[in-house]
C-alpha cells in the first residue's frame, strides 16, 4: 500500500505522513505535482517545501516516490508535468527511488537523459503500455528507447487498471516483439527475461517482496478456497 503527500500542506501534512507510516506501514507515496490547490497550479519536487517531505520520507523509510509525469490533462498546465525537477531531487536523495509514472510522456527524451544520469530513477509504464494496441510502432519506439537508456531493471509495468482489466494488456506485451529495424538500431530485444522483470520482478525488488514466498501463499489460498467450495 502506498500513501501520498502534498508539500503545500506544511506541518500538518508532515504529521499526516508520519501517521500513514505508523498506521499502514506504507513503503511508497504517489505524488501529483500538477494538482491545483487554491491559487497554486502545482509544485516542483526540487523546491524547499518538497525537500522537507522527501527528507521525512527518507527518515521514515518511505523509499519509493512515484511521481505522476504524463500527458497534460485539462485544465492543468503542461509545465507542471515537466520531468526536470526529478533530476535535482534524485541527485539530492540518492537513497530514495523515484518512479516517474507514464515515463514523462510526451517528454520521453528528457526523461531518458535524466534517468541515464540518475541510477535511482525508474520508469512506470502506465499510459505508455496501452499504445501496444493502438500504436504498436510507437510503443516499439518507447520501450526500445527505455530499455536502451535505462536497462531492463528500472522499468515497472503499469496498466491503468482502474479503466480496464489488465489481462489483455499483459497478454499483448508477452507476445510483443520489436520490429527488426528497431532491434538492429538499438540492439534491444524483448526477451522473456526482460518481460518478467517489467511485469513484476522489478517492483517486487523495490518493495522487498519475495515472489516465491508470495506465490506459495496464493497457491495455498486457492487450494483452501477450492476445499471450502467442495
């Protein structure tokens, strides 16, 4: 379970963050830097108020900072989704993981250059992933650039699951192969090893989840449910 914070909440927000950690043992937060608040039309992670919260996250053991940096949504401002503040924050807090949701689209190049420099910056593939259906050529470009610049260990699957069931998207991703011309240019191939990392292994590592142990629990739960039905 993840929580959230908004640095514009000041001291009260810091207290709320501490309560979230104490009550729910959260390991991450999801942030919306472009969200309007009164006269404020967003904030930067590189600004002093945000730094106070990132310092608190570091102190409280909240290591995974998910930041919404995607396409502009009316009436929000494009500038507030800019990925530039990730660079400064990631440099200043090397012990935190910054997961840039939607990989900064449509600012893919900017994001890749920042993530290449900052080893604690990750890419979340929500919004990018559905292009596998509507624009497979564009998706091939996105995923090949990400693997080329970041490597396969810093990409996390995202499905926008609240909009649709993700099974079809997972199946399409497992079957997807890069066009020959793209693989030849980038040297990237989407192997099953890479796909497993993207679909769950990378996220499990960030959240210290033992996949084998969890799988055993799920199998036992299914078995117990089946016995009860009988």
